[in-house]
């Protein structure tokens, strides 16, 4: 207990002074940031600097960045012009965007438990179905925190944007600032207010309504990419080359990614590719694992009540079936 009817580990001031953020570790590092913050909250950060560095380096090695960032071209929809160049192929670009993230739970937990042997972990896969009982997320978070676990959440930022936009529309307002995002994000949860249900998160430090999180956390494992970025990476390719692409999994065929791209090319042929910046191509998201999507990850001292529950209930993929979506 933190006092003031809050359950968790850090207050706002403590989070400001102790959190690890993307500003420190770089782009696409939100996954490692969330894990390091969660481990710190339960007091299990390695004391030896060499071990601490080993944990950081191994978590960062799991991060998959955008292919265009890796080769230095940093293609972004807002900066593309007719003379822009990038050596990444269409497949490299799309698969890189699909896998961008901090790695699957198995890989993350293997690293954490090897470097921090007193820590055990697991994940709850949220899925796309709406929350069936209001307040169930708060009960889930409070129960696990009271038993000694820290928790991270990985979610689709596009779902957040849609929810916020619908809220503004219901209030007769329009969004005038942030444009539609094209990424997922991971944050550690510092605390939960027992009275209001507000959730305090790191990286960035925010206070979120539990009702809002329940609304936008569920999502299918997908990501919408701006059409001009997609068409830019195949502007030299024929339709036959696009049709011949071999995808890494069946989910790409299920989402008809090739068909989406070919249809978009008909609307924006040739040099008109950059006009497609307000169109979208839907692809699978695999940054949390194949067909996983949003998830909550739990970290706990091995001998805590939460630690014992995790060890007793997780499967070989570090997954537990304590799903708060089922009332």
C-alpha cells in the first residue's frame, strides 16, 4: 500500500525520479523500459553494475526496430518526397514494422529470470474481445499487486487514439493535435487508486482512467500503416513482384495484405504514391509474439504470493489464464 488508498509501488514523484524512459534508451525501447521499471518496482534491480548492464544489454538486444531506422533512412510519412530513397524492400519494410517491439514474453522472461534469479514472470494475453465486466481490470491489477507483482501493459496506440477521438466527438469537440499514430507501446503500471480506479503509468508518466484502459486495451494483433510509406517501398516493383512476396505467416494472407497494396496502387499509380498518406494498409502485429496482440506481463519475487501463483499456473510459453476479461 502506498497510502492515500493506493495500491502499488511508486508515487508520481518517485516515478519521475526513478523511471527509465525512451529518452534514455532510444527509439523503440519502450518494451525494455517497461520491464526494467517493473523489476525496479519490486526491488529486484541487480545491485552489481555489471549485472545491471547485462540485463539492459540483453533486453535491448531483443528489440526489433523499423527496418528503415536500422539502415539509416528513417522513412516517415511526413518526410517522404519524390526524391526520397531507401534500400529496404517492401517485404523488409512491412515485416520490420510488424515485428517492431521489445520481443515476445518467452524471450523477455528468459532473460529476466536468468539475470535476476529471484524474479519470475508470466503474461496474460488480452485479445480483442471487449471487457465484459466493468472494473474487472482494476480488480486484476489490485489483486496481483497486493500479492507482490509488478505489471506492464503492451497495447495498440491506434486503439487509444480512436477511443479518445470518440470521446471528443461525444463532447462536441474535434481532435486538433496528435495525428493518427502507427505503433504499439509498452508501459509499467506504478499504482492503482482504490477509490477512483485511476492507473499511474511510466514512460510517459500518466494518470489513466481504468474505464478508458478497459475500453482501448483489447485489440486484435494488427497495425495500420500509412499508404504512402507502403507504396514508397514498392514504387519500383511491378504488380507481379508484389504478388510473389512470401510472408512469414498465414496471418498476412488472412489480412489480404497484397490485395490491399495492389488496390492502393490502382488509386495512386506511379508518381502519385505520396498522395496516399491519408490511406492505410492493415498488417499483422507480431511485436509481442505471433498472434498475441495486447498483453499484461507480471513480474514478482519468487517467494512472494504472486511468485508462487505464477510458478503454479504458467505454461511453457509463460502464459497464465488469469484473464480479467472473463467475469
